């Protein structure tokens, strides 16, 4: 079994995630047995769509982009996984699991990799944990569905809604920062619009003082005004 020392400081991080709330240290160590902490650089590929899935991961820090290539050949961004999120867990029980999406790091990020055997031995037998994972997936699907619903909304509303979703955990602050490096193209790919249109909207917001952007990082200076954009 993995010891607390070999897991390092990640144990305290993991205990702070809602997925593991209320679980004992011994149970968490069993769930993370023989795991490995991987550090990834920006845009480094972690999992590849269609390849055999032997590992799943828990995001410890940074963020990971989940995407697939559309028929047109363009990348379609499905979700940005943030700390506490689980990546590729639900395919583990399949007879011959394959990764359902491409997964890339967004900026320097850390992922706790856990082998499929551990999932089958420990995770799958814990019904409460499986329900929690399904809850995370439901939240992810709800966000994806919300993007679909907003397809007919004005572009400003789409971009504002996406940025606010990415910082939803910090909505009590006067200023919000998107916790991952995000290009205009990635925003456009996620929303299914052109890069030029996203650049136009965000440039206008910069001029008005709604947001500020530096090195692919976005800070929302006036969240209330972006919320108003969503409600239009």
C-alpha cells in the first residue's frame, strides 16, 4: 500500500477535494495505491483519444483540456478539468477501455496517475465514491449542455458565460482570474465560433476595463458587468 510519505504533500491536497470529503487517510491511501504524481508542461499531451486506457488521473494543480477532433478536422474543446476533478475514471470498468478524449495540460500542471487495477480493486467497490464521480461528470455535462443552449445567444453572452464558469469557485471576489492559460483560439474552439470574433469582443472589453489579459491569462476586473452580458 502507498504510504503517506511516498504520496507526499499530495495527501493533504487530496483530502481537501470534495470527492474525498470525510474519507479516512487509510481509505484514501488505498484508493491512491501505487499512484504517481506527474508534472506536465503547457500543452503537453497526457492521454490520447482512442488509445488503450490503463490509467486515470486526479488533477492536483493547474488545469487540463479535454477535447476531440471534429469531422471537419478542427479541435472541439469539451471541458477544462481543474483541481479535484477526475479524468478518464469512468471508462476504467470497461473490458477494453480506451480514452474517450484527448487530454493536454494547460500551463504547468500536476496529475495524480492511478492504475486501472486500483480502480477495479478499490474505487469500483465504493458505491458512495462512484456516486460522487458521477456527480462530477453530471456537472461537466451540464456545462457542456449549457454551451449548447447558448449557441443562439449573442457572442458576448457566450464568451462571458464561459469565463465566469471557469472562475465559478471564486465568484465572491471583486476581481476574478481564470485559473489557466487560455488563448483566444481555445475560447473560439470551445464555443464553436471564429477566432476573429472572440478577439473583437475581448478587445472591446479590455478597452472598457472589464478585463485585462497578460500572457494568455485573463483577469476579470468587473464581474458584475460580465454577468450582465450573460443576462442580455
